[in-house]
């Protein structure tokens, strides 16, 4: 049994830099035609020069694989129209992090006063730049995304022409915004479709399932599954694959982030097959994203075969999701 995907896209990906980039990029570049690349490097990407140089490093390390890195800029309320106009040729989205909410986000937004943010949001609306958002407050950990809903609503109603992507949604109470506002879209990860807080800490603590936003309740997971399995037209797959070295995940003070890139497509096939929804996978992993972002990725056929795949215990110095487990599907790349 086979599934052939036409130009799959990962609409939320962390590739890091240096040796880590060199190690991890192949897992995405082999099985995807393109990906939205997150800008939370140290320091974060805030200039066109840095973005161009980073894109070149990604392509160099991808070693000739057909893969388009769609770059993003780290949001600052100080950007002016002219800068964003120039940036538009090099980036697809501007990624907004609340300050200090996750890895390398200290330089993010401290104050969500719309008057302070108006200039950038108006410029982005006019230029057609997507606003990509990590939507969490610093409140109670299971309610952080829900507490950000007011901010999403405020932005969506104040800037009706701004395309807003709620990244890696995890909470049923933010999912409702998709129906409420024409200009709100979302990405969904693999891990939030598979796990709940019980898997993370209901038995022994699983540091490799620790990410931000944290995995949530069974009800939340069910709502996300419904969106993904039905390939809701405003929802795209974004892995949020976020590698950290093994020693930063197996220690006191565990880094947030799940390295899912080596397993995402096989695991999605398994899930979609289980619910009889394999026909919807193409939309979830590519077609919806092409429409929402108005992109034409390189043509690349990715074949998934129903054949046992033993996930490696370690990829370089990073432990992948499902390490050592057997999955039912494996990835092989066809010609494009
Ligand atoms: O778990 C996460 N890891 N969530 C994020 O928002 C950032 C990411 C990272 O960069 O490690
Ligand atoms: Zn992320």
C-alpha cells in the first residue's frame, strides 16, 4: 500500500544553525518540498542580511535536495513600512513571540497595546505579509493559550486585512476562532494530535514530550484531530519540530521542544489511515498551506509505503520523537 503526496509542506519548523542545522536539515529536506523556517535563533533574525545568509546556510546543508526554505522575520514593533516592504521579497511571514514565553523569545513583544503595534500591523496588512503568532500568556500553564484568545480577537478585529496564523494550536478554546474570524488560520503539530498531558507526566515524566505550548487534555486533542483529519481549509500542518541536544532534554531544567522531523509523515499516515482519512492528508500537508500562503512549492513527489519503520534511538545528538519505536509507514522520495 502506498500514499503519494504532492509537494508536502511543513508550515512551522525550527532548523537551528551551525552543527545542529547540518545534522537536522536532511530530515525535513528529504520528505518535504518546503517549510516555513522559524527565526528564533540566538540572536533572532531581525535583518534582511541575516535572513539571506541563514537561507543560504540551510540550502548549502540541504546538499542539493529539492527543498524551499520559506523564511520568517522575528517580530519587532519598531519595524517601519520601508523595511517591511524590502523584507517582503525575502520572507513569507513575521513571527511574533510574547517576550520570554519560549526558547529564544526574550526579544519578543512585552506589551500588547494595539497602538504600539498598529504601525507594523498596518504595514504588514498592506504588504500582504502573514502574521505568525506564538499565542501564549505567562499564566497557568494549561490556560496560557486560552488566555491569549483575547489578544488574537483584538488583532483580528482591529486589522481585518491582516492574515493571522495561530501557530501550533493546542486548545479547543482557540480553535473556535477559526470559525469566528475570516482572517485567522492555524497550524497543528503532529505531537498535539497524538499526546495529552497524561503522556507527558501521567506516568513517568517524559522530557522528550515537553514542548511549548504544553500538550493538553483529551478534549483538546480530539478537537485538533477533527480539524486535521477533516483537513479544515484554514488549518495547515506545521510540525514545530524543535531539536535540542540530548543533554538539554535529559537534565534538570529541560528545554522545550520535540524533534519530530524524522517521523512526521509516517506518523501522520498512521493516524489518518486509522481514522479512514488518508484521502484528506494531501490537503492537510500541502494544499491548504499553498492557498493560505499563496505559494507554489517545488514539485516533489513523496511516497509513503506501508512498511515497518524502526525509528532511530538518536539522530546525531538529538533524540527524535518515537525513538526506538516501530511505525507502520516509511518515507521514500519519488522523482519530481
Ligand atoms: O517547544 C517549543 N520549542 N516551542 C516553541 O515555541 C519553541 C521551540 C524551540 O525553539 O525550541
Ligand atoms: Zn515553534
